[in-house]
């Protein structure tokens, strides 16, 4: 069973994808981490994230980079959003994601284009969303726990900028697949979001089997 979980930054999609993977006994890939690694690799080499050639070259980042704590920072998220607009970067990361999705037994992948580009034949597609205010508050708490100090307004502005870039880029923009189930987590806490997602997957699988 392949489960595609897409949605904007801080919508709760990562938490939901991880929980679904655990519940259904499937491996999980956070595809945002791959773009974050590319963005961070560009930064390490003092490169230009908006340059398609330099960004493409950074897709050969070493695997160990995926465990680097800086990948989770707000700054790296911004770099990831910038490098992810380049078609060459997306193409270079495609095979790795599709191989993960295609492994025997299936997988859970979360990102922006899983249901539309990476695994259009996924058995279940969830599009997780929430208001920008709710997402900013969650991200602010997450960053505070990491020891990063940002104001709520800074985070909200940053989320709006990233939403805009992710939704309007030409290559694989963030969009709701026509056959995706939309899960709005604005009014849901973590446990309620997970429970709703598990229920949605069960229902979707019931319908197709
Ligand atoms: O989910 P995240 O915040 O870790 O993702 C960081 C950036 O990576 C996001 O702003 C856009 C990009 N991304 C993408 O373009 N496609 C994906 N499948 C996952 C992430």
C-alpha cells in the first residue's frame, strides 16, 4: 500500500505520515528532508540556491547530511524551498523517491508532489492543511523547543512566502491531487489529527478493496 501525504509547511503532514507508517507497518520517507539537504549543501559550499546549476550540483549531497540537525532549521527550510523550484533538482531527486515508493509492501511518503508526481498511483492520497496562523503557531513552538528564537510574525511571514513559492512554481507545484482527501488540522491537536488520518486511510482502503 502506498500512502501519499502532501501539504504545506507545518500543516502536520510529517507527524501524520510518521504515525501512519507506524500504524500500518510501512517505511516512511520525509521527502522535504531531501530538498533541505540540497539547500544546506548549497549553503555549505557558499553557493547560490537560486542558480539552477549550483543547486543541481548539490543534489549529490552525502547521505550522512540527512542526519544533520541544521536541516530542521527555519533557515534551511527557506533554502529548500528555493532550490526546489529548479526542474533539474526535482529530476535528480525523483528516482530516489520513486524507488522508495515502489518497494515491496509499499511505503508512506510525505511532501508537496507525492500524489501528483512521485506516486500518482498511490492507494491513498491525503492533503493535509491548516490555516497559516495555526501553522505559524506550531512552527514557532517547534523552533522555540529547538532553541531558535523567532517572533510569531516572522514565522508567519516566512510561511506565507514559502507557500507562495511552493504553490506558484512551474515545476510540480504544491496542489491538491483531484483524488486526494483533504484533512484540515486547524482545529485538531496532534492525536486528533493522527486519528482522523488513520480513519481516512481505513475508509479509503475499504472503498477500493
Ligand atoms: O516539508 P518541508 O518544510 O521539509 O519542505 C521544505 C521545502 O522543500 C518546501 O518548502 C518545498 C520543498 N519540497 C518540495 O518541493 N517537494 C517535496 N516533495 C518536499 C519538499
